[in-house]
C-alpha cells in the first residue's frame, strides 16, 4: 500500500471515529468519571493524612500510587470495559451493515493493513481520553502532592494495554457477528467470563489462580501495584493481535466459511502456544517507589546466589487468608529472584475447616538439594531463613525500611469546575463544531 493510501485511509477512519456518537459519549463521560474518582481519592487521602489536625495514621503506608493514582485511573478501567468496546464495534459493524465493507475491500492495499489502521485510530482516540487523567495528576502536583514518574508511566502503560485488550476483543466480535448488538453481547460475555474466572480462582488457587492472572482485571492489578511483568505484557499484546487477526480472517467476504473457520482454529493454536511460552517468561521490574514487589536489596543479592530449584508444598486451603498473604508477599517475590520455584498445593478442601490433624494442615514444606524443612509461618523473614538454611547461604543483615510515605492533607481545589464543568462544555463545543463542519 502506498503512503498516500495509508494517509487517506487513516483520515477516513479518523473522521469515522469523530462521527461516532458513542465516542463523543465516551469523551463526555470520562471527565466526570475521572473527576469523581479523583475528588474522592483526595478526600480519603487527606483523612488518612490527619486532615492537618493530627499526624497521619501510618505515614509509610501513604503512597500516591495507592491513594490517588490507582483510584483515579480506575475510571478508565470502567470506561474500557463498558464504553470503549462500543466505539470499536461501530467502526467494523457499521461498514458491514451498510455495505461499505465491500467498497473498502476493493481499495488498494491488504485487508490486514486496513484493519491495522482502524486499530491505530482507536489507540489514538483512547489517548485523547487520557487527558482528564493527566489533568488530575497535574492538579495533584499543584497541591504539592508527590508523583513518582516510573509508577505513573507503568500505570498508564497498563491502562493502555487494558484498553487495547477491549478493542481487540470488540473488533473480533464485530467481525464474527452480523450486528452491533450481537457483537456487544459477545464482548460483554467475554468480560463476564473473565470476572467468573477471577471469582472461581479466588476460591481454588493453584493453577486456576495462575491462569486468572491473565484476565484483564488481574493483569491490570500488577500494573497498579507498580510491577511490570514481561509475561503479562506479552500475553496481553498477543491477545490484542489475535483479536485483530480474527477480524481480518472473518472480514474476507470472498472466503468460504470452512476456510475461515480452519484459519481461526490455526490462529487459536498459535495463540495458545504463544501464551504458554510468554507465560514462562520470568523477567519483571519493580517500578514502585517503596519496592513493595521486592525483597530488600541484600536479600535479593543473597537469593541470586542460589542456583538450585526450590520446591514448596503448601498445606493451606485457597480461601485461607494465610495463603493469599503467602502468595502475594512471598511467592511473587521468590519467583522474581530464584531460578526455579515449584509450588504444590496439598490442602484437600476449599476452606480448610475439615482438614484433619493428621493431614498437617497449615504446614509449609521447603525442599532443596534433597533436604526438607517445615514451617508454618508466612512472615517474610522467617520464610527467607528457611530458604537460606536449605541453600547453605548466610542470611544478610536485616535492612530498615526507609520509605517515608507521603501524607498530605489537602482539598481537591478546582477539580469540580474542571471535570464537571469545563471538560463537558469543551466536549460538547468540539462535537458541535465538527458536526457543523461535516454538514
């Protein structure tokens, strides 16, 4: 495809996007949604900081990532789940229903390039919706609030991938179905299914929990914790690409149903193999300022000396809060520092209420080099001591946590006017100007 054709198609899709009422509705609503989340987050943060009357309840626990950024950008998760898919569906479904797709297929260039351009336009349109979120960060800075750039960029990247995941699924659904309504139902069904998987995994743990780590909500949670996992990023990108590839397959009107179905099955096989391979990638980066996803630097240096695999057998039920604590505060960090960590879940019931004493419920066994040690604690330093004993490594001296926390008792000054007044008015004004120009 010539560059001129690409440019013309891009602007065609861009005009189609701005002609979409669903997109303007998304722009109109995102301001108040972000504003409500931001104003509530600032109020709660100020209350936890003592409201200027007394000391903060726990200064080290007050981080802008948890208290301000995650709640504020939670509005974008809502928008990506319920609003953005309808914008993506329209770009595909409207052309199928009007017959414009047949004309599009006759234009120079491959169908893959044309669908890719639609994806680029949708990505650019989503970036415009991030303006209220960026305004919230600017406002927080004007209140003398603290912002740690790596956390912010990681969170923005996570929400971008989350949005593109919704777009990829919606585009595939629009290509597979005959109407916008059917595509919306399929997309919503995928969303509800991912929620169900999260719910079931929370009660079972183990392999089910590892699979649930790649649902949109769970994947976004890693970014919200300041952790950039290469495996999560690769799987999300793979699903997005697979969604657009599915759209390319099913928008080829000249192909028989059987041929398109076989190509879809082959694509599914490639996606599954790619996802399994990507899921085994261990690289990750802790971008949180308080290093919540990491052991101390001394412990990390000691653990990296250990080359032998570690086998852990956990006798805790999935619904036992000790297992959640162990997985989030211990296992997640061990996997980032040791070469191989294998975990077996040996509890026989979901709750642990009917585990007999002979079943050793509550025990956690650590095995390395043919030696075993048992302990019941899920405290970080106690667990590390057991690992060091098995590996024959001298435990480093304990380090103090020097993270100060950032308490700030302030009000969301000017936020109401910006998010509830200026943003909606500007959105309506630009919509009116563009509509007037088109007419």
